[in-house]
C-alpha cells in the first residue's frame, strides 16, 4: 500500500504493477487518518509486516524568521505521523510476533544543518524514536531501524540541481563528488524489510557518499 498526499504519482506507480499496489491518499498531519492506515492495509492484503515511514517536509529558512506554524508542521509530519503510524501498526506486529518498522531519517538529524533547524530537530527526534522503540519491541520480534540519507537527486534538491554554481559547491562537500541516486536507497530498505535483518534493530544506516565521516 503506497500512501501520499497526491494520488497522481501513486496512480502511476499503481499502474506499473497492476493488482499489487493500492494507492491511498492521506495527509500525514491528519493523525486520525494516519492511525487507520494499518487496518486499511490489512483489509486490502490480509496482513501487515512492513511499515516504511518515508514522508517528510523540509522548509528552509532562518530559525529566527520562521513561524511557529512551520515548526509545528514539520514536527507533525516528520515525528508525530511516524509515531502514530508505528503505534497503530504495532498493535498487529507485536501480536503476531514479527514485523519491520523502517524510518527514513537524514544525516541532518545526526549533525544538524543551518537553515534547516526544524527539519534537523525532527530527524534527530526520529532517530532517537527509532532506537528507543527498537529497545522496547526487540523481545516482541519486531525490528525498528532507520536510514539516514545525505544529498540525493530528488525533487527536494531541485534548487541545487538546477544551479551549476550551487551544485558545484554542494558536491564539494561530498567525498565521492556526486549526489546519490534514488535506487541506491532501495536495496537498503529491501534488506531491512527482509528476514535477513532479523538480528538488526535500533540501527541507523548512513548513505551519504562519505559526507558525514569527515571534518
């Protein structure tokens, strides 16, 4: 079951593998709707095994100039929604004694980033949520892990990608001198979703071309 605010891209995804993907429109700030997603998945597919918390927003700006509403929105989407979804899914996963929660965090949640104070704070909270929940659910057979991507070629990086000067400066901070491709995250998600990772929980996997390993 693929969930997002807009059905356009979801419908394209659904059409690529007919009958295997159900597109569901949901605003992640609507906690009541988020809490119902696990039941919708079970109704559609018969059971629930894996939850990937990938939704996130990252409004940039000086902290002193950003409104309280921006802070609240970022925390609602990046922290509260994953927690609400994990708790609702956990009712089933803990009962069946197996399951995977995979949270998509960010290197900004590990090191912090200027102009992204709210985002960095939220992803830092998501990382600590991952570790704490992993410790709590380990004996229940449920693994909780996180992936912390660096700079990837996505719509979120459009401003960087469309400006040669900004892009050159950005790549200069990455040891491998390029941004990551989207398909370089997928395999890690697949590993964490598989039975091969049953002994892995509470971990944060950094995928950033070496950016966070240097001074």
